[in-house]
C-alpha cells in the first residue's frame, strides 16, 4: 500500500510540473518549491496525472 502512495506522489509531482507549472519561473527556496509541487500533486493528482499524460501524447 505504501508503495502505491509513493508512486502516486511521484506521478503527481511530475504531472504538476507538466501542467500547472509548465513554462513558469518559480521563485522561492528549493524546499518551498518542492513542497508546493508535492502537495499540489498529492491533492490534485487524480486530475493532473491524466491531463499530463494526454499532454504528453499530444505533444503539448
């Protein structure tokens, strides 16, 4: 079960970077940026992961 949560968090982090923060300049400390992306990916991963995969296949 724990491994699924870790995979979900990693995919959510990746999807957040491909969707919400794509083509954005992030200002702040590395820890703050990492934490913000991790939380957004965890909370909204159920929407962001499919959206990022579709963007990946459509070349966006």
